C-alpha cells in the first residue's frame, strides 16, 4: 500500500500535520489513541470517516517514518 494515496499534508490544515485525505483526522491522533489502548473497533466507532484502508495507510506511514529515522541514525 502506498500511504500517499490516503494521507496528505497541507500547511493550512491541522497546522500542517499529516491527515487522512478529505478529513481532519491526523495520523498523530490515531496513533496516540492506539498507544493509549484503543482497539481498531474503538477507532472506527468513534471516527466514522476512518476506513480500514485509511488505518492501513497510517500504519504504512508510521512504518516508513521509523525506517527513515533508523537509517538516518
């Protein structure tokens, strides 16, 4: 999956943080909720605009960010 199909960064939306296209859902908030113990079902229930593909894109984005950071170290 190419996360770029689902995630965008725009300076005038959510302070330039990466968001799911067509929403105000930031990658950061979804990852924060997962880290706090929310399940995927909790996310889908509380954020109806979040789709399974959107969530997979967030995972792919996070994975790439971790790989990029590890390579830079």
